[in-house]
């Protein structure tokens, strides 16, 4: 919950009831995402294309990023975002690459990139601008940063995921391949730098 004070909002953690309801809802959304992906080759599936899959993932991403960045909710936000990041990276190769899908994917990944920066910086999330926002924590509260284990896990996901995307793009074998591959070069570099991993240390 947030209370606006000029350009900075005061945020409070979710109540136990709110957290339980949110987890129940997100668990169902993740389950539907997985089911739709597994049935993607069937006409009855609503996730037969990558843009459709990413649209469903976007709704989950938006909800996760709106979780207040204050304990104990902050750790819930990072845990759920790690789950979604891994889910999407594992699913993308299951779709056949084409120019439209690639464009939608890169837009989605930019949102994910900005979302992770917001989480790492303990910032809120503005749905309109798709960016992090400053928040004021109530007195006596804090926002616990990602643990070293979580940072290492995230680094591995992002590096391996980017390498997978480069291979996936190569399947296009068009001029778009070279152009879009270049757009991947700096993807997540800000997140990795925020966690203290220098450009020359990106190996998994």
C-alpha cells in the first residue's frame, strides 16, 4: 500500500492476508502459463505464439513489480521475479523465431531489465512509465537486498538466457539477426553492474 508525499510515496508491506491471496493468485497464473506453454502446439491453447506467451507473462510481471519494496514483502517480490525470469528464459526456445516475435521479446526483456533494477535498488514500480520510482519506507522498517546466493542465481540466469537468445536469433538467418543481436549486447548490463559484476566477469 502507498501514500503519496510530493514525488515520493510512502510504502507499507502487504498484510498476511494480502500476501496469501496474492500468492494463491500468482500460483494459479504461473500454472496457467505453464499449461498454455506445454500445449502451445495445439490450436486450443491460448499461447500458440511467443507474443501471446509474453503478453500473459507481462501481466504476472506487472503484478510482481507492484509488490511493496519493504520487508517482508521485498523478499517475496525478488523470489517471484526470479521464478518468472527463469520460466520465461526456459520457454522462449520452444517457439519458432520470427521478426515480429523478436521485437515483442526485446520489448519484454527491456521491461524485465528495468524491473530488476527497481528491485535491486529497492524502488517502487510505475506501470505508466515502466520504470522504478522512489519510495519512502516507514520508520523502523527496511528493505533487505538480494542475498549473495540470489545475486549469483540471477547472474547465471541472465548470462545463460542472453546466450540462449543469441542462438535463438541466429535461426532467423536474415539481416534482422545481426541488427537485433546487437541490441542484446547491452541487455542486462545495468543489472549485472548493479550487482557488482563487471563486464569482463559475465561468465557463468
